[in-house]
C-alpha cells in the first residue's frame, strides 16, 4: 500500500501567474497561505528574457543602440533610450558638448513618459483594488497624455526621439504653445487623481498601512524610485546624475515617511505635478531652431556609466567601449530589479486579497527585469 | 398556465435586467457599453462552445445551483413559503461552493470559502426581514403576503436593511469578494467553461429577478413598484462605481452592523405598535 | 574603482558598504582579453560617485555570495550565474533563463560551442 505523507503544516498554495488578471506582464509568484494569510513567497521572473544585452554586443552598432534598448520596455522606453545615449556619449567623450536644446527636448520626453507611466500604474492600482471606475477614468486621462506625446514626437509610447549626439525631432514654436495648453488640462487630471487617493475612503482603507517599508529597510534592500522616496529616502537620480538641467530648474525631491502602499501612490501623484513643472521650465528655457544633432565621429572608447531616473526609479547603464563600433559589454540594471528582493519580506503576513494592490504599489515592470 | 408563463418569462426578464445592469454600469463609467440584449448573445455563445469536463460532480453542482435558484424563484412567484425561498437561495449558493471545493484549484477553493462568507453575511438579515414580514402579515405564505398593500409604510427600516445587503447579494463592489476578478479571477466559477458555465450564468439572471421580487414585496399595490426596484438597482451600481473592494471579513461585519440593527429596530417598533 | 581578489573582496565590500551612505546598484560580469571578471557596483550618496569593485575569477571557480552583507544582491548574482555560467553560492538554477535556452549566453564562446549548447538545451 502506498504510504501517504501527512504534512504538519497545512497551507493552501495559491499560484499567482505566470498569467494573472492583476499582472500586466508575466511573472510567477507562489504563495503558501493559511486562512488567506501569506506565509511563504517564492517567485520566478524568467519569462521575458529576450537577450537584448547580448544583441547589443553582437548585432547592433552603437548608433542603433538607443532604438534597440527602447524596445526593452513598453512604458518607460525613452528612459532606456536616454540612459543608453548618455552613457554612450560619455563613452565617446562628447557629453559636454550636447546643446541645451537637446537636453530640454530629452527632458520633455522623459517627463511626459513619467506622467503617463504614473497615471497607468495608479489607475491599475485602483483596478486591482476593485475600483473599476477610477481605473477607466485615469486611463482616459492617460490617453490625453499619449495624444500630447503623439503631437510632439509622432509616436504615442515608443518615441524613438533620442539619438547619440542629439535628438531626431525638434519641438517648434506652435507645438510648444499647444503643449502649454495641454499641460493645464493634464494638471487638472493630476488634481483629480490626488483627490481620489487622499479622499476616497474605501481606497484609502485598502491601501493605508499596507506593506510598510521602514526607512532602514529601504536602505538595507536598496530600494529605488518612488518606492524608496515613500519610505523617506531622499534619492533621485535626476539630481544625483544630472544629464539634463534638473539641478538648474531646482527639481524638488518628493518624499514621504509612511512607507505604505498609499504613500508610494501619493509620491507618484505629487511627482506628476513636479514633472509638469519641469516640462514647462524646459519649454521656456531654450528656443527652437538651435542645433539639435552633434556629428559623432568617434566610436565609444571609454568605460562609462549613466544613472537615469526612469518612472520606476534608478536605471543604470554601463557601457564598455572598446574603440570598435560595437561596445564590449552593455549592462542594464533596471529599477524593478532593485525593487523585487524586498517583495517576499513585505508580503509575509499580508492577506491574500491585499497582495495584488501591494505588488502593484511597487510598480513592477517585468519586461524591464527580464530584458 | 400562469405557472408556465412565469417559468418562461422570468429568465427573459432576468437577462434584460442583466443587460440593463451592464449598460447603466458602462454609462456611469462614461463608456458606451454593450447592447441591452448582450447577455442573450453571451448565453448562446456559451452553449455553442466545446464542453470541457473536469469531473462529474463539479458539473452536477453547477446544475444543482441553477435548479435550486430556479426553485427559489418559482416558489417565490407562485406564492410559496418565504422561509423556503430563503432556504433554497442559500442552498443554491452552498452548492456552488461545494462544486468549487471538488476541484484541486486554489482560486476555486478560496472563492468557495468566500462564497460561504457571502451566505453568512446575507442570509441572517434576509431571515430577520422574513420574520418581520410574518409579524405584520401573520403568515410566511407569500400568496397571502401578496394581498397586503404597501408594506414599506410599516417596515421602512427593514426595507433599508434589504438595500444594505443588496451589494452582498448581487456581488457588487465593495462586497464582490467571492468573484474578486483581480484576486481569484471569478472564484468558484473559474473552472466552469462553455456549456457548463451556462447554468451558472442563467442562475445569476434568476437571482436578479429574485432580488427584484423581494424588493417588490415592499411596494405591492403601489404604482411606484417598478421605480423602486430600478432605483434600488441603480443605487447598488452607483455604490459599485464609487468604492473599492473590501475584504470578506469587512463584508460580513459591515452588512451585519448596518442591516441587523435596522431590522431589529423595525421589529421593535412594530412590536410596540409605533409603526 | 577598487581592485580585489577572490580572497579579500568580501572584506573590501564589507568595509565599503554602509546602507545609509552607500547604495548598492548591481552585479555584472565581463569577459575580456584578461579573462572573466565580476564587478560589483555601488553608489555613494555623499560623493555622488559610482564605485566599482572588480574581482577577477577563472572559469569554473566558485564565487562566494555577498548577500550576507548586501541583502538584495542575490538576484543579480543569480542572473550572472545564469548568463555567464559563473558558479555562485546559493544560486537557483534557471532563474533568468528557461530550461531549454542556451547555457551561459553572454560568454564569448566559439560558434560551434554555442550551437552545441543550444542543441543540448533542445534535448
């Protein structure tokens, strides 16, 4: 007769993924739960590895690299392009010569991207809380931001506007004024978003006190981006590694001290206001018609790094220049990669029905992680 | 003849109510929404799909769920015993949970447990409302209850209690915990597909008719009966669109804390002869 | 940039890494003419500099994990273990690659070896 092994601990194992309604991208999380309270978590992120790092060192020369890395992520494409471009420019040695207009256009692109990304994730957060109406509304506002980007760069998500040594497309005067008008409307919808996440009782009840990360833990686990700032870590790569004009414009680092899901959400909301201000400053700082592309003669020859603030946090690029057209090594450390190690720790002891909002409040982007 | 008419028409009315639910819900979210007969298209589509059988017991429970829900509705409309109606309704939900427990699916299990919590949250207020109706009419037999006029005048608080337990009954946010699309993807219903999902889908329509009829009791003989039912449903939808989902424990707590004292107050006032 | 050997790199990292002052960025490996090396990246909040700790290793050598000093380091370590075939303590197999993908894709192998790996993966 077959012996049946009796397990002393009786857990219900709930798999979440690799495909799940609450997940925008494939990741597998397996929860062992007791009465819907999570006891153990294990995860697997390997579903979307596409070998982009390998292709950059074998197939594409460095001028194509910004467009290739733009395909890593559908939401923060331009953050990847900019980080790659800046690292390449530093490797070539032309980063000091990049004109101000180029910096301004890049900043506008990145901040618009940040706006739509924050709207996306906050809407999704409302959706996984079971609040369909807010989800619909926030994504409708996001559509408007995408249309604005379309007007500027000719594309809604994959702008592909950044190239080594400059940008491909300038913003003319007429579009500039139309953008200023659009920004007012965007600001209104951010105001609406702020109101929702501070006033709506059920939403606040769901998110408040959920998945608290203390400041020490945030340092210890090396959190990045809005997740770190919500715990009171004053870090922002736009200030620390300024490739644009963020320090000149006096970018304010928004921090909160609560460190719960609601704080992470609100940090993103408040950052949206700051992004709008940055776009305005960038539009006013320079006038169109200046030179927008440098002529690049050399190949990347030095080792160079760039830390760029993607919507999800610190994006790290390392490029090893070998003097050839194809770099020797491109290392990409994406923000989600830094935010995942803490997840098992904050998820233990949480009820299963709170897991999707908790996961979404960290704003995971698995395509970035897989690369 | 009357029996036959009721049996044929109640699913049709249920489908239309379901369609109207979707339409109004979509309008509240500033979407266009599907046509009002969309549920019938869905049902036809479900029946045409390839059947995938997981185990016999599982499917049997789906049919048991449907049959008991239909029995509850028929008992109600044909003037049976009110307690039996509530009993059949609870039994039907329990069968759904039992079917879900018969599988080795984590979502199904979690959903089934939550479905039982639904019964726990909703049935006590319903039973107390039935008791209150008995106090005022002297009978549990619905055919006799139907002859009374405008119960809402003497049972306003019981009516409010019914409204308060509606989100739980109709599985609407904030109390849509057993379906919880983003957590357990439909819960007890997740493993049903195609023609085996059809009875559950139909049972949902019937449940809506049952709820509508239950609201109707309070407004018998009043011209406002349709308006009252529609207003209650729209109220539920408005609540659905302005709240996030709460946990199952919150559902039980809030439904009880709101609904039970309301019915209790009504019973007390009736006993004192105030109302 | 800090040069270190396999023997003393953990001590150097322990001395360097203070969670409130130094931010851990990631782990990377690189195979150049000098051979395989593992790099640990840090960022200092005070000096606003990126610091690299470089450790040269030989193929097949076992590298100790630093996740007892730097807690989030395990993910990056598992990644390079998969992508470069570096033996790292406590690694999880196939964390980044699927079981049927080519082994250690980022090493500069000859073409035949690469194909052999792919064929092995297919089996």
